[in-house]
């Protein structure tokens, strides 16, 4: 290990972290060349490919490495929160019909294909423009982009570094949820902890909101797969000793490192565009079903944030500002008030942090803090974090039973796969409330609001 390992957790979480050997993975990451300060894991951490999911590692740009295992297969998987001017209580009799409309509007499930058919040349523009591409094609507004991380576009993207196979896989999937833990939820803001930040974010108690969780689909998966092979060769070429071959990497400054960085950003832009297209479908479904106009609906983007990316950022290191490549894999950027990367409208209170719970449980809006900047390179948790594999979940849960239980709790579920539903049972995840309390207690983010689900479209 070149640096120390740091795991954020409550005492009750430690046994599971130890049994999954999360600390071992944190230690492996700490051995990578150019790593700064420490290798970290957030309280929702669990075992992952190479890096733990929930892992954070910052590399010096001049002598550090970039590793696809530190980003993950679902590049730029992330969360978008949409607020409305509607009160949830007044719409409860219409939730079931609204869920039917959303399920019909937003394709979900394994291999799902969207209503868009993007030709190869146009798809390359998607990869370089991100969420700006749908907006330019009438699917959203400039205000949507202004509320997004990076204004909806990663500037260092190069579609030329993305393989033809990846382009093939992404051509028909723009505007789709996909499968696994991805979802679209209709939620009610049921608790506000920070009145000022909630007001700035446009949130109020009893408000109807929509949370979207999805990423770069087959395109991002293929980019990761393609470059893992490149990185395995690169690690040998540059004589990088790896404690785990899944940590395959290359110097960030190398040709291989820069190619992956540009391809990763291109896949990241696909994910951002994907969530923007879904936002458009959601708005249309709401207006059709409720027979209302955009002004009455008031559906606006609160924030869109990725939790699987490596980003070049400026951070204090040993008392001086340094440029670092910060890998966040299942971790969310949590910048405080005053940082220029935070949208102007939020700069007085800090960046919104969106933390989805497991299906049927609470989700949270947090805000970034100075402590996060000092301790975690401006990072915090990204969700509940699995405690049980999908195979284990299937042994303990039936999809039909779970849907019935959720309906008894007042939560409408729409899915094409009962097997997929069972794999994502709440019992397969940590308690998101406990995860958030660890982050709040450690000061690496602060609570702003909590949402409870009314309905979920499950991938």
C-alpha cells in the first residue's frame, strides 16, 4: 500500500464489510501508482470489480493511473430528480393510472429499446454533446442543462475512441431504463431537514417528485469491456504491478489512459442524454394523463449527478492545490457552497446529492460540505448498497409476493420481470437511512430532504 485505507461505516456495518473483503479491495486500490492521500470506501460500499462499489480514489495527473475498474461497467450511471408544483396527496387517487402511463412511456428491462432510432453519425454527436443533444432536438430546455452536473456535457469526450460494437449496442437504447437496480420512481417529499437548502432546490413537504436512476446501457458496458483488455496490455507494457488483475490500468498521461478517458466521457455523455430523453418522456406522460400543461405541471430538473466516473478536479493536497483524477465508483460528488462547479442557483447552499434507496424505501436529497472537500475529495455515498447477491435474493424472495407487499404499503409497481423484481428486493440492500446517517455524522454530506415512494417502474 502506498497510502492508507479509509472506510466510512457504522459499527453494525463492519461485519458485512469484512466478510465481503471490502477492506482488502480498499487496500489493493491503495497500491496503485500515483494515488493521493488515501483509498476510501463510503458506507454503502460492497464488493465490486477491482475497486469496491462505493470506492473513491484520487490519482495525481502527472504520475497516477486511470483504471476502468475504478469507474465500473455502467459508466456515468447516475440519478436525476424532477420536481413538480403538484401536491402528492391530491394525486393519490390517480397514482395507479399515472404509473401505467409512465410504464408505457419509458421502456425498461433487459435489452429494452427506446422510441428513438439514432443513426451512427447522429449517435456520435450524442456522445460528444450529452444532455445538450436531446435539448437541441426539442426534448427539454436550457434550464434543464443549467441544473445538471457539468451542465449536462462532459467536454473531454471523443466518439472516435468508442468501438463500432459499442455504437451498435447504444443505437436503439437511448431513452431507456434498462434492468438491474435501475428505476423510475414517483415519490412524495415527506420530510425536510434543511429549510433553506430545500427552498433553494425547489422542494417542499408533500411535493410530488420523480427520481430517475439509470446509466449508459449497453454502450457504456461495451466501452468498459473494450478498454479492460487495452488496460491489461498497458499494465504489462508500463510494468505496473497489480495485486488484482481487475485493477488493470494505465498511466493517465499515456496514450492508452487518454483514449480510455475520452471514451469514458463519451459513454458518460450517452448516459446524460439518456436521462434527458427519459425526462422528456416523463413530462409527456404526466401532461397526457393529467391533461395539464407545462406551466401547471411545473416539472423541472432539480439536479442530475453521476456516481460512476473519473474526473479531473482541483483539490488541496498537502496544503497546496493539485490537479487530481478522482475515481468515484458508486460514490457521488458532494461539493460545498462556493465551488464554481456547483450550478449558480445552488452555489449558496452546496451541490445537491441524490441518494436513492432500495425499492420501497426512502430516498434522500443531501448537500455537499466543506468536510467532504477536506476528507473525501468532495465525495459521499450513492445509495443503499447491496448486502445480498441477486442469486441469494432470488432464494429468499418471490417477485409476485414482493409486488403484493409493496402494494399493501401503498406503492404501485410496474415491471416486465418478476425475477428482476425479486433480485432487487429491499432485503438485499443496506438500510439507506443508516447509510445517510453515517455520512451526516461524518460530515461528508448533510441531509436536506427525504422522499418516500408512491410508485416504481422497475427495469
